[in-house]
């Protein structure tokens, strides 16, 4: 019987199979990059708010402590959004007629809350507790970035699981003295390389095995 297909068919078959593999890997790579990109995580994206509140002005410029507005952050799993009354403590005296603050004044007059849009929004299957991180010496800037330099708030970290695990595997690289947790300008001293290890021991921070257990963050 004569040969039905030419000899080049074998070459084309091998090339087509190789092309399928290359295309599959390329698509997988693109999907993986998109998953980690700011397009998916909202990293570095400014979030539209009812009032474009400037942390750079209030924290960096005026030196207002995080806890003045986020009053529950040391005792609760959640860092509360301040009620309008907190804003009006100052703005009943200063910038009283500023057009940009009319929504704040209206909220106070009408006793209706401002509807802020969450910037750091973890999935429902992730459990995060602010108070335990603060007690263990994790600074606000470690997760939220240089808030004192943000004219508009944005998500500095990607909040992916690998980002959390990096800290949970190496807490000594991230913890700081408790009295510096709310200090946005604190810099790890270069002449004390063992500071982190000492704080991990002093604050009784669990080991990587417990910190990276699924049940620690997924409950």
C-alpha cells in the first residue's frame, strides 16, 4: 500500500503538539500574572470616596494619631471607621464653610452616616484581627504603607496569601517595639540586627508552624 501522508506530516504533528504546549503555558503565565497584578488585587489603585480624605494632611501634616479616628484598633478585630462626630470635633471650628466638606456637615446635620468605600477588603474566608497584630508589634505602616504621605488612600500591599505568609514565616523582620506601632516615621535601627528576634521572644510570638497553619487565618 502506498503511503497516504507525506513524510512532512510527522514534522507538522510534532510542531503542532509543541505549539499546543507553548500556548497552554503562555496562557497559564498570563493568567498567573493577571492574578498577581494590580488589575486583580487593586494594589496602588486610588479608591473613590464620598470625601477625598487626605491622610497626608491629617497624619503627616498635623500629626494626628491613628487611634484618634480608628478608636477600636487596639481592642477589636476591626479598625473602625470614625463617625461623622469625630470629623466635626475639628471641622465645627475650622474650614467650617469649605465646599469640599459639605457632605460631612450634611451627614452631621441629618444624622446619616457617610458611606465610605473599604480600601483593604479581604475575602470573607480570611480572618484578620487588628488587635493581635498590634499587641505583637506589627506597625500600621507595615501593612498599610506610608499612610502619612498618602493624599488619597490606596492599598499599598497586594494582600495575597504569599504576602501574609512572608511575615508569618519571618516575623522578626517585621515586628517593632509596641510604642512604635503607630509611629509612621519609625525606621528599624541598623546598629541592632537582633532587635526583631528579641521582640519575637519578648512578645511571645508563635513559631512559623503555628503562624502558617491554615486554621490561623481561615476559620
